[in-house]
């Protein structure tokens, strides 16, 4: 079974935000050691984790400087992104653009689809709903978008 892990799930584990996510990750590691599952993610996940950390640091610095809200928001979006910051997303863009999915989540979904994953695990309930709508458009794939508890049950039952 191929399983894609998105950023919110990984953050839940890394930041110890959700014990169920940590337990599921332990189960996935055991199953991967037994060659029963293969876990995927995207290089984009590292970019998102980095952006999240940069945002945390930026907001803390802005608060320490006692900036007004409008200054914080203006300066936060004053970034100079370069071509190497982005990965090319395949032809899945056409279907992804016709949805309410945010760009970072679209990259995760496209990566899961292009790697023929069976499951995509997320703790983002809004992404789960929207990604499920988009994934259904790709009838040649059998990707299920699951929350942590759903994934835990399915993986435990299949193990």
C-alpha cells in the first residue's frame, strides 16, 4: 500500500500536536519496516515546513517590534521568491485549478496522484473535503483522502 503524508500530518507528529498522529506514524514505521506500506511525501513539504518556521520567526519579531497589524501583513508578503523555490506540477493543474484547494495542498495532491498512492493522510479537514472532490475526477487512480483516525483504522485493519 502506498501512503502519502501531507504537511499538516507531519507537523502534528514533529510538533507533538496530536498523539493520534504520533501513534499512526509509529504504526506506519513498523509496517514500512515489514515492507507492507511505502510512505511518500514531497520535497514541497520541506518548503512548507521552512515557510511555517519563517512565519513563526517573522511574527514573533514583528510582535517584539510592536508593529501594527497592517504593517505585519504588508511585510509578510514582501518576499522575493525565485524559480528554484518551486517544483513543477504536472498536468494535474487543470483539475486542481477548478477547486478551492490552496496551491501548497495542490502540490501534495498532485504528488500523491502521480505516485499512484492509495491513501493520502492529512489532519486538515478543509483540504480533505476539497482534495476528495478533485481526486474523484481522476478515475484512473484509487486515492482515498483520510483523516488520522480513518487512516489508523484502515491501516490497522489491512496490517
